[in-house]
């Protein structure tokens, strides 16, 4: 957290009346409406895992010539993996580790930093890796989920397999195209559809549990351990597919800020977990009774008259699952921008009622191209399953590592308690990660390559920005010195207010220096404004703004935003009226410095990194839009810098 000015030299906006917490969806406990909404947003991904998790596990079991009774061990692995990773780790523990009500990898990084009372580079690096793996998962999930549902049409219309890829591409393109309009209206249907989906999972599963009562042995964890012991390394490929049952568990934590902790927990314990359990047990019992149905156990559970409605319902559920991941990618990208891990990206708010409804055009385009490329490259969900899982397991391992730091230093748990709880979970996740690493040559390299590209971009951007700011600071003139000289020997004074945005308030903004050099005038009131992004999701109104007078006609303004907030400088400055500073929009001009980076002899980094940084810099969105400045009151002054 940045140091706050002393009380003698600064003023702060008084806090407004305390808002109603219910307006943010966190009060009132687990209200039915919030529980229903959770089903549509939080559980879309993990809720569609029964489409392929057991099927892919049985494929690997068949390849290794395992006994038919291995189905009991595989279903036991599915059940206890969901219990340990989702119910224990996320629902019981990680949901408590919120950062002012917000979740996600970057929220956990911020909370760990607060617990350590410092910003450490290795925590940032862990967060970068976690976010990069999440983006890799965001590409694979829509392709995997939609293709799995479309492939069910083969059971209704034999010979329709040739249309799986074209139909999937059409659905994916339409899904990404509608992102620009926002999902507020469509999202209202998500909850009821997913409620029908989970109800269908439960009914179909329960209807087959008596096909072979031996499946109930899967509830005994010893059968999962026995399966691993009996098959040794041969169990690893199966475990790589078993992990597909918990893909999407990260959404439990990432989407907590939209609904609050209680609705997420209640919807999992009361609806999702029982439905998934019944589905896996029912599929297992059916396969034990009729092994030939292992080819597609989920759809073959349905009676023939219900196959077509089930395919349609599965398509709707997978589209919802894809939508949840895409929305999550937008939110994570926004957090990364606010924390300085990515250049400024254009962020469009698609709803005036819900803060989380955002659309990032560039992120949307990258994801759409990536998903379509995966669909064309793999052609089926069975082959795509080889690439699935690595990104998710990596992200979960990182979450566990960050959770250990939070549990020990933020919550004050003793090391024996922290390690006693987290080491078994971390060990299990590392086994799953190793099992998925075995799939690298079969396609698992794709999410790793994409994550590597994102990591390279983020590290280069973070390092380049740090070096560039340090170089500019070394060459700059102290703001205090300029203010004192202009007070002693002022140029022509013109009426009005000038706002100069700068990253470092201790040095004179380049826009101010260029204005003095070329226009040779000084405004009557000059505000040096710095926008700080905090490690908390949102900043209380009373801590938003601080103003320090550094000389006659000069004030230093610090505006604080949380990393989940969209910076709006004019709105924040309007609050300065309570401090005696009125900003009239018709007499206020915003001066911005437009830098043009050129890769020259004075390189800050290796040539490839300098070129990459310059390219990323050119992709940054206009500061006018990013900070919500009035376009007709902005003055831009150019500056070329050799990097």
C-alpha cells in the first residue's frame, strides 16, 4: 500500500453513508436467487465434466488392459478427487481466503503480499504463471465442452460425425460474437437451465445405480488407493483423465465476488455435488453391467426417446460453461491490467447495473482464434482431452502454494496445522500434474506453449515498464523544484484548470514541461494527478482521494482504485468539491504525454525484449478511454524515447 500523506499536509474526502451491502450481492446469506445464479455462472464448467471424465478414464483403462472391475476404482478416484480438491480445498478452505470479498489467483497473490507486508518478485511471478495457465484453460474449455455435446448427435443421427467440427465452429464463433452485447439478459436463463441440467444428471444417474450394486464400493476410499497400488504407473494415464472431473473448480474461488461465500457453498453442497456423485455412480454401474456402453456412458444412460433432448440440453450446458470461462478471462485480464502485468486494454462495460459485466475486444478475439484453431487441429473431444488438464492442474498447484502462505502468515495458523492440511492436497495435485504432463506429446504442449507466451509478455511488460520509469525518473526534474521556480518567476498565467496525469508525482510530468516549452503559459490551477491501483479489490470512498498543496497554483492529487475497479478520473476529481476544489468540466483541460518508443542504441533490455515491449506499448488503449476522460477536454503532447 502506498504511504498516505500526513494529516497536516493533506485532506481526504469524508466517507459517505454506508451503502447497503445487499446491493452487492453479498448480504442476505444464501438466498434462492443467488444460489440459482451460482449454478449458471460458477458451476458451468465442472457441471459438464460428466460428459467426458469417466469416458476418457475408461479409454485409458482399456488401453492398459485393466480388469472390468477397475471401473469401481476409477469411479472411486473420481468421487474422492472431487471430495478432496473441490469440497475440502476450495469450498471449505480457499473460499475463506477472500480479499475483501473477491477471489481468484491475483486476489490470493494480493492477500499473500499483504500478509508478508511487502511486494516480492517471486509472488508476482507465481501469480503471472497462474494467470497464464488460466488463459490456456480458457481456450481449451469451450472447444472441449462444445465438441463433447455435439458428438452426442451421433447417437441420434448416425453418420453425423462429419458435421461435428463445422457445427462446433459455428457455435463458438456466435458465442464470441455475442460477447460485445453483454450477457446480462442471457445470463438470466443460465441458472434455470443449469438447474435442469443438474436435475437430469441426478435422475439419470440414480436410475442406473441398481444396474450393478457393486458400484457402491466406490464410496470407500480404499478402493481408489487399491486401484493405484494394483496398476502402478499404469494408473497415471487414467488419473490424468480422472482430473477432468474437477476442471472448473477454480471458478468457485474466482467468481466468489459476484455472489458471496454462502451461495457458492450452498449450491455446491445441496445441488452440484450430489448430482455429480449420482451421475458418476450411475455411469459406473451401467458400465459394470454392460461394458459395451463404455464408449459413451453419459449419453447411453438416457432412454432412446430422451437422447435428442439430452443432447440439446448438453449443448446449452456446455455453451453456458464456455460463457463462464470467457467471462472469467475478461475479469482476470482486467485485474492483470490494473496490477500492471499487461498494457492498458480497451475495457467496455456492457451493463449499467452489474459491475462485473465487461468486454475486452482484444482478449475476446485472441480467445476466439485460439478456440477455433484447437477445434480444427484436434477434430474431436477425445483427442482434445490429451491437451486438457495440464493448465488446470498447474493453476491448482499454484493456488495451493499461495494458500499455504495465506494460512500461515495471514491467518496465523501454526506450521504443523498448515502442512498437515495442505501437504496431502498439494501432493495429490502434484500427482495429477505429473499424470497430465505425460500427455504433453499428445497435445498437452499447446496450453503450455500458450501459457509460456503469456508469461513472456507479462514479464517483459513488467520489467520494461519498471526500467523505463526508472530511466525517466533519473532524467527528470523534481516537481517541487519546478513548482518553486514557476512561483518565483511565473510565465503568462491563463485562467482555467490543468490536470497532468503522471505515474510519478515527485517528478515534473513531461506534458507540463512540453506545455511550458512550446506554449509558454501556465494555468491558474495545476493538479499533478497520480492514479494508484491498490492490492485490494475496491477502495473505500473515504480513501479514494488525497490532495497536497506543493506550491501556489500547484497541487498533488493521488487517486486510489482497487484492482477490480475501472478508473474514472473525472468522477474521482468531482469528489474534491468537499475539499474546496471544484473542477468545472468546461474550464478543465487534461494534459497527456503520448510516448513513441523506438528501439535504438540505448536499449533497456535485449533486442528481442525491447521490440516486444515496444510492440505491447503500441497496443495499449488510449489513456483517454482507459481513465474515462472527456475527449473534448484532452490535450496530448508527443515525446519520442529510445529504448
